C-alpha cells in the first residue's frame, strides 16, 4: 500500500480517490461492448493498488497531489514480460470519473477522460 502524503485524501482503501473497478473512455456506452482500447482498471492487486490496462498489471509506487490533480508513479508488467515504470498526471473529477492528462509512456497522446463502468 502506498502511504498518502500531506494533503492527500482517498476513498476506500486506495491511494486515489476513485471507486475500484473498470473504467471506459468517456462516451463509450454500453460498457460491456467497450473494446480493450477503451478500458482501464483501478484495482487492488496482490502487490497493491494500480491503474492497469488490458494485458498489463501495474502497481502504484508513489502518489502526490495538488488539489484534484494527482501525480502517480507506477510499475507494471506489460504482456507478462516487460517491467515498465510510468508517470501519470491524473485529474480526478469525482470518485467515478477522471482524466489522464499525461502518460510518460505515451507523451504525445491527448487527454483521455474515463468514467466508471458497472459490468
């Protein structure tokens, strides 16, 4: 588990104030029909909480925030082999909605908004 720093709050047990579960790209409905390219998971894995995509398992190693903007460092295994470290900047809109403003693994990608999906 990642220790929360000064000024941080979390809902549930995780380091981010988000509901656990599946999130899909905003505007992709119904959730059950969203393809892998539109899915991201916020879940408690054996190693700790992480934001993972299909074919990856990531664990958050560090979190700091300034208001509703969170700077997240996480390590993950991609397709079962490659260990990667990524740095994300996330804007949390509510416990069921957030945007990835920046991803160090995809620095040229534009902001992506996600909403919680009840499968």
